[in-house]
C-alpha cells in the first residue's frame, strides 16, 4: 500500500485513540490520593510491588523478541526497569523483599496478558511496551518528584530508581525516536488497528490495578 494513503502518523493514531483510557488511568482515585500525599509510603510500596510483576513479564519476554522483525526495534536495553525496581523494593521492603510478595488479581491478569503477547503476538507486545515505557519517561517523572517530596527519598536515589533512566540523557529526543519507530512499524493497517486496540486494553488493565489498589488503601476520611 502507498504510504501516502494513511496521512496520520501511527504514533499519533495510537496516542489519540488511547487518550480517554490514559486520562482514566492518570486520574484514578488511588493515583490521585498517592500524588496528593494522602497515602502513606506503604501504599507507594505496594504500587511498586505491582509494577515489578508487570515489568518482569515485559522484560522476561524481551530477549526472545530482540530479532523479531516487528517488535525487535523496540527492544532497547536502556529502557529496562526490573533491576531498578528490585533496588527500590530492597530499599522499601528490606533485603528479603521477595518474601510474601503477591500480585493483586488485576496485576496477575495484566502481567499474564503482557507475557501472552510476548510469546504469541509481537505486534501486541509493542502496545504494552509503548504504554509502559513512554508513560514512565513522561508522567512517571511527576510520581518520582512527588515521592521524593512526600516520603523523603534521596533525589533520584533508592526508592525512586524505577523512574530514573540513567542511560537516556535526553528523554525528549528519545521519545521522538520512539515515535519514529512506531511510525515505521512493520505492520499493515489492519494489524496497526489491532495494536491500537491492544493499547486500549493495556490502559484498561492498568486502571484495574489502580482500582484494586484503591480498595486496599481506601482513605478513611
């Protein structure tokens, strides 16, 4: 198909189509309470635990996709977060942080879907890759700033390392390059629509995690 037929860049299509779900995730009660300083560090810790399960699914599946013609270009070591999450959890929970670590049902469902896409559908994996990492490079920085101020973590230190991309000197430039990868994705229009739909699903899965965290940490007020 002639590239001029679809005039809207795919990165714009994906961003526009998932805007509503993105807003819903960002404005969840749990995240609003967390960012508003109305929840304790235990809620932040529990949230970080849930992220570990999701990123493990995302990154355990990455190696096998490195040479994939569709997902391969997106597998970039400087994005990987599992090691940083583990440092944060060791700081938040202590050396035996893995003990008793359990995903919420919504987290297990989310991680399960990410792992399934990694195994069976590389284009679908891109949807999860995009929603997570581009979000971390953008809105994640707001969470880091709030966490440092609310719970006294050292700036860009233990407890917030997940949000610090040491190997990405210029996040704005990196995000531009990432959007160019999306625009050049090796998929036809039908497959692109499926990626957009999976993107919406990723946001819905993420919102479900926030909902369950909100049930674990309801404000008593």
